[in-house]
């Protein structure tokens, strides 16, 4: 079973490192220009998951929650845009950001 299939069925992580490892495996299956929506309460591991994606894509910068910046752009073997979209009030606002 692929990691994508496992994630669609639900995965429970026991630690931050396990979350990052799951995301790193998933990153290898993601096609270029893919958009992911991660949703959950504060502290559920969304940024930890993104850190795992970044590691898989050889991003050297420290990935942090973009709460104050709205979004952050990281570059490695792929470009990663990490966005806190909860602050947007409409889809057109995301389009206005030109990302």
C-alpha cells in the first residue's frame, strides 16, 4: 500500500519525528505543482508535516509556521510555499497573492 493510500485512510503519528518521516515518504510520491490542504487545530502537527516535506526536498532553511507572514517560500529540489490560509476571507485573496 502506498503512503498516499495510507494517508487517505488515516494515519496516527506518535511523535514529531514520525510525522516528519511520514511526510518525507509522502513527498516522494507528490507530483510537481501539487497543492495540499492541511487542516487541524493549533498544535496538531501541520507545520511538523511540512517540515518533513521540506526535508525530503533538500530544503535547508528552518521551516516555521507562517502565522505572522501569511506565507513563506522555501527552495530546495522543489519549491515549497507554506501558507496559513485561515486568515484569508475568500479564494480571490489567495489568487491576489500571485503564488
